């Protein structure tokens, strides 16, 4: 895994499936693109107060970016940081395009139902998200703009967006080092702009390990992140010093 730290647990998420769980502060979650071309749609919530959740607008404007990669942080709507992206071999993670729904999947790929295909059914990103949200007492109203890890989407001067196939290769990974206890919601359905004609979602590997000391220092170089890190540490009664 190119991962020298003691592994706490790992899990395999097949393409088109979904997962959720709580990552404690001080842990790092590694997302790995198993075969290349995966899309990991992710949302973050504060498990103790789920009204606090990932905020795409604050995350982007505070860091003056359209994409997320190593050195960026994922901000909550309460001015705190869920996690810092401390490694990213794919180099680009989409922040703006959301998830597929049933009508989009049917239009692009046709329809296969669980009744006939069982686990080979075509799942949408929205359905996967809603199933996992429901396990934690959340639902459609809690579905906000998500991050699509491993997927690259660019915009031109006219605002037209382009999906870049092949951005992520087999074995590429993203490390999320958590500053807050965080409920993570994940769907591995295809990106909504993926032009592939066949429904072939990529599998995602999950692995958790203790965050090495000073790992978040790369995020703290951005002034807005430093303030958000201080807010986060105040939540836990810490002194709010630099990472």
C-alpha cells in the first residue's frame, strides 16, 4: 500500500456500492483507486451535531481553488476543518459536479434492477448516498455538494466543464487526515459526467491508520486553514496552536 504506518482496519468497496463510518480525530483514511478510473463521492458530517457538515463553497473560496488536492483542507459550515488532504497521487479531485441519480443512470446505461440482477444492478450515486445517510438519521435534505475523489473536471473561460477520463490510475490514493471526529458517507458509483458508455464503476479501497505527527502542517500554510484549525482545536479544548 506504500503505507508505512500501522494499519488499524481496511475495507474493500466494490464499484457502484456505498459505505459510511465514523473516523476519529487523529486518524487518517486512505482512499485507493483499485483498478483505475474510480470515483469516490464523499460527504462529511459532525457525528455529534449532524447539522454541521461539509461546505463546498467555504472550502473553495477560503483556499482560492476549484479542485482539491494535497495541502488542501475540507471545511465545515461552522468554520472548522474535518480533514486535511495529506497525500494525493491522482492530483485532482472534483468539487462541483455532484452525484448521478436514477434517471441519469437509466439514460446513460439503461436499467437493471435488483430483482433480476441482484448485486449487478446499476446503482446511482444518489441512491448510495441516501442509503448511507438513512443509517444515521439523515436524508435527502442533508444531501449537499460533495467531493468526487479521483475525478478531474475542468472549466473553460465560458464556464463549460470537461470530464477528464483516466485521471486516476490503478493504485492511486488520497489520504484524509482527520482533525475532527467525522461521519464519512461514501458512494463508488460513476461520476455523473463520465462519458463511458458501459456501466463499469471502479472499486475503492479504504484503510485507516494513526496520523503521523505534524501531518496537517501542509494545510496550515493557508491562512484561512490556520484559523479553521484553531477553531477545530478549540472545540476539543486544545490550545489552537499550529499543526
